[in-house]
C-alpha cells in the first residue's frame, strides 16, 4: 500500500512535469534518459540554490577539463492562467503581479513555523506573497489553484518551490550537455542543520536529482580558491559570504587537509537586496521632491526602478558613478559611489560587526591562541563582496591587528558553485569527502557523500 509520502512525491512529480512540459527536452532526455556516452559514468553536476540566484555547474561532456556554469534568478511565479514560470520569466512577472511571484524561499527551507520564529514572521510580514502554516511548516499560498495529480492545490511547501528551480537548472544542463543529469553535489549554508539538509535533499528528489555530496558553502569557496592546498596546517581562514539576501561569516581551520569549523555568525536579512532598497528609497523620495510624483505604492514602477538601481550598484563596483535611467518614469539621474556608500554606510558596518561577532565566538575554540593572530586569509564570497567599501572595511578590520590576505577574485558570485563543480568528479578537486561516518568535527559540519555514487 502506498504511504502518504509516496503519494506526496507522486503529486510533486506530476507538478514538475506540468511546469516543464512546455519546454523543449534535450535529445538525450527524450530517449528514455539516455546517458552521456562520453562519461565513464553518469555525470555529476554542482547545484547552488540561492535566495537571489541559483546556479548549476560541471565539466563539459567532451572529456576535457573545461567547465560550464548556468545561472537563473531564484524566482517562481504562478500566473492567473495556470502557467508556472521559473527563473527570468518569473522575475519579470513579479513586476506585473508581485503577490504571485516567489523569491527568498531559501531562508525558510527546513524551518518550522514556530522555530526561528523571528525569521518566519519577518518573511510573512515583508514578502509580497502570502505565507501560511501547514503541517508545522511555512507554505506559500497561491492566489490561483492548480490541478496536480487530479487534486486541486493552492499551497506549496518551500522544498516544492526549490524543486522547481532545481528542475529548471537540470533541464538547462541536460540541454547543454546533451545527456541526463541525475546526481549532484549540493552546496548549502554553514548554519544548515538536519531539517534543512533533508528538505534540500527532498527537493532534489522531487526534481529527479539525487544528492551525491552535500557540502558547506564556505568549504566549496575555499576549495575553489585552492585554500585546502595553500593554507598551512592548523591555518585559519575566514569566509565572508555577502549574498543578495543574507550574510554569513564562517571561520575554519585546516586540520590534516580537512576543514573544521571554529564558528560563525549568520544574518538572514542583510545583503545586496537591502543595499538596493536604500537606493530605491532615495530615488523614490527624489522623484517626489523634484517632480511631485509618488511611486511608493506603484509596484510596477518600483520594480523598474529597483532593476535600474541594481544595475547602477553593480556598475559602481568598477566605476565612480553610474546612471539610473527609467524612461517610463522620466527618470535620468547620476548616482556616485560616494552617495551609494553614504546611503548604505550603516549596513556595511553591520557586515563588519557580523565578522567581529564570528571572530569573538571562534576565539573561544582555539587552544591558547588568539583568533586575530591565527587568521591567515579572508575570502570574500557572494555578489555583494565586490563592493569596494565592503572590501575596504574588512581589510581595515584586520589591518589593525595583523596583515591578512583578503581575496575577492574567482568571481565572488559564482565561486561556491565552481568549488562544488571541482568536486563533481571523485578524483578531482583534491579535497576528500568526510562521509557519513567521517571523523568527528570541531564545529557543526556538513560534508557527506553517497558512497553508492562515488
């Protein structure tokens, strides 16, 4: 007799088939899941599902060491006519109907409604879409019902939404590689624990992707930088991940070629989106003051302004000034780097405070050594890590204590996925998998492999 879980999985598979039924299938997938003959075994890819963007990466299928990486916005939209959009189309739809477009769901993966109450309640208050409690977990309530497996549904769990993003990325990789993708190295935040791990694994299962390895994002970033080979034994590294929605500071020590965590801190509501919001608020006030036009309640106008402000923010990482232009609003203004830094000065300060709290916490874990004397390198990771003022503040923080190498290269917004991709081959990357029964870690640690895959 089928269990409730079996029925649940069947319904979700039907939903995913509905989502991607209108998309062209790669030749290999259309022929009974044909495997790529150029691999000695079925290919493994790396998956990094973020709050803002999600990426898939791996080795190309020609037997060389060349890699590919494909990314999409972490958006899922539910249209009034019953169509489900994923990625760029879903993000565009958010400007039309914000309440039907979902993003930022990664914050809620594995969280019970009553656990991490402040995070869940803040999401429920600030998200344009509606969150409800169902079976103790947050669910997204859709305005339009969908028929899934013969059953009408208007609520989806966060792992179901994540599965749609994974499915879209898997489809893109299969088209690119011309072969089926069934296994992946999943990179996850350091602060994840048992429930988020399991829901991430379940999301992959729904999308037809099995976890070959689940690895902490800071370790993936360190591997991409070659830190596991370059750092001295018992050397300490700080990985500061400033993403689109969250910021995480993690301290790790290299012990016989394997990273152990000394500690860290995480802020679920500090990142590039917050920096964008400050700029949007600035130009919203400017338009009202100069032109007498108030767009504060115009969702479509705000969406267009937000896109222009985000582009300006990125440009200011390499230029001293950028133009913020929205033709439909009659807006054409210059934003300087100094103005951007002034608007976000207190938020940039919060990033450094997070680093300090992580350092203080990790200092208690070292035997007789000061953490400030022990740190050898700092890795800046995430799309917002390229902001010059954040880099300067981090350098200044450590410069007063000890000369520390601060790195922001290797494409900070892609480095986690690239690190995962390095480990998609059992003989690549040079970083051993601890396995389920690996040695005891000093800190809460996620690095386990499905030995049946490797």
